């Protein structure tokens, strides 16, 4: 129990409410943030996912060998996709709950519950310009949140499309020469007949559950990355706004502290109090920038590992898809062509948004600062 208590150190009611508010229960059930204060649920989830993944990984690995022996390279490519996605689905929950990232994740989410910058001339965050910036970032975040859904939809369609076609049109021979069950969404070898009856439906449900688990474990961490990246970008925009308006805020503070100066149309730049307020505004902006820079540095050091892994895995799967698209074009295999085009689109979407667009936008904001 001491071991579990140590794992649960970062958990408190406030943090759990923050995560629920941001992601509902997705982080908990996807093991992106395991709730060790509820050890029975945590252990049950880990056990269920582990058993399901190991069983299917063994089946997939053996099926790759059989498909390669048949020279069925389309099946080999599709099954290799599954192996890569399985490896990523194992790595991401492990990373998010170890190596200090669990603490970083909690720290970042707590930090954004309050205003990062504190200003003497009133609440800058309540100004209309800042509200507009936050609304713009929120709308953009909402659009980015559709990306994991599009990836899941494209991946699901890539598998269910050919499966439904085979199911409704029927197959003369539901097995390959080495015994791969071709009637299923993913052609795998099973040591028992799977082409009809209750066994067929149970096997299909098992494969669909496996695919859902992989998608859940892989896509839920993307929500965290998108959300925190957007919050950082918002704060960088607000720091920029603070720099642009520091003279105006200094003038406002000067007028508020001296009623008689409000009647003056132009404030003398040599006014001692005005200069003090300008200096104070500059200091507060610098402190705000330092806080955001610390958050950005912490996030950058924490996520460079999983981003690199995801980028490499994405490039490998894109290469496999392109190779299989070439084979499908040569063989005039419309089914394989459609499948790998859909897989390619989902892989490009994930790699482009997570490793390209969001990262470049953050870099651009930092350079502006």
C-alpha cells in the first residue's frame, strides 16, 4: 500500500476536479492520469488493457509471419500498423505516469487555474482585448480537439469499410492458405474456426474492442498536449498584449492615484509618478514573461520524448502506407488502396497537427516575445 500511496501523492480533490472539468473522465479511463487513490479501479483497468493487448499482440505477430510466408504484403503492412500502434499505446500511458511527467502534468494544470500574470493597474485578464484573445484561443482549441476524432474516424473506416463489404457480399473462401481469417476486420490467425456463428460475432467484437482500446490510449494524451499547448500560447499572447499596453496602464495608474491629473489631456513623460508606474508595469510584464517561460521550458523538457517517439512512429506508418498504396495501384486492388489511403490520412493528420502546426505556432509566439 505504501507503493500505491507514493504513486497517489499528486492526487487531490482540486486536481481531480480540474481534470474532470477539462477532459471529463477520459484521462482516468485511458490511464493518461491513473487514479491511484482508487486502486481497485486502476488495477482492474491496467489488467483488462494488458490482457487484451497481449493476447492480440501475440495473434498479430504470428499472423505477420503467416502473411509474409504467403507473400501477402498488404496484410503484412496492415498488421505491422497494428504492432506500431500497440507499441505506442503501451508507451504513452507508461510515460504519462512515470519519469516525473505525472508531476509536471499536475503542476501545469494547477498553474493555469489562476491568472499567471499579476498587475497593479487592475485585472488585465478582464480587459476586453484579453477576453477576445482567450475566446479566439478557445475556439481554436475546440477545432484542434476534432483532430483526434478525425483520426479515430479515418482509422475505423479503414478497417470497417472492407469488413462490411466482405460481410454483405460474402466470400467464397474465408481463409487464406495459411489459415488467416479473411472475413474478419483484421485478417488474423485463430486456432479455431471464426467464419460463422456466435464465434464470428464474438471475434469481431473482440477485434473492435482491441481497436477501441488502442485508439483510446493513443488519442487521450493528444487532448492533454493540445490543451496545454493552447493555454501556453494564450499566455504568450497575453504577455505580448501586456508589453504593448504597459504605457497605457502606467498612465491609468497615475490618473487613478491623482484625481487632479485626470483633467490633464497629456501627461508629462518626466512626471515622477508616471515613470515609477512605467517601471512597475515593465517589472510586472517581465515577471509574467518569466512565469510563462518557466512553464514553457518545463513542458518542452517533459514532452520532447513522447513527441519524438510519436513523430518517428508516424513517419514509419506513413512510409508503410505509401508502400502499400504503391502495391495496391500496381495490383489494381481498390480495397487495399482505400484502406491505406484512409490510414495515411489519419497518420498525416496526427503528425502534422501535433508535431508540426501546434509546435510551430508556439515557436512563433516565443520568437515574437
